[in-house]
């Protein structure tokens, strides 16, 4: 069983920064990609950033130039550095892991990010 635990969320003023972490544990037989989604109240969950094992990154247009996804060498921790935060970035941020091969994703429990104006 794979567990993903997010941390680093909190309350920050507009223009501030936060760094989210996602620690993966358990039996992980393969990883195709890891990344972050977010869900604001009353809205659908949306992609924020992904990082594939080949090194390819993908970002939502709304966060390009402000957010950076990275990982440790062992693919045990994935980070999301968020700079120049805006009130519209307020959401619960979820980490996910996609093993590949059409298998199901794994998800963390989410961490709240609140940006005040």
C-alpha cells in the first residue's frame, strides 16, 4: 500500500511563498509521474504541476513562472515551491502518484493553502 503525506500548507499573505512537500512511503513498484492538484471551494479539482520520471514537467497556465515542482533523488519526496502567491491560489492541494501502465493513481489527504489579500 502506498501512502502520500503532504505538508507545508498554511496561511500566507498575497505575494508570499510556501513550499509544499509530499512524502511517499510503502511498496512503490513503479512511478511514472508525481504531481500536485488543487481544489478550491465550489470548484473542480485542477492540475497544478506534474513531474514525469523522464524529467518532463507540466504546469497549469495560472501558475507558470510562479510555481516549481521538484523531487529528491529517490522519488520519495516531491516538492512544490510556490512564489508570488495570489488569493486565487487558495485551495486544498493534493499530491498524487501515477505508477503507470494504466494503473490507479494514489492520492494524499491534502493540505490547505490560504492566501490572504
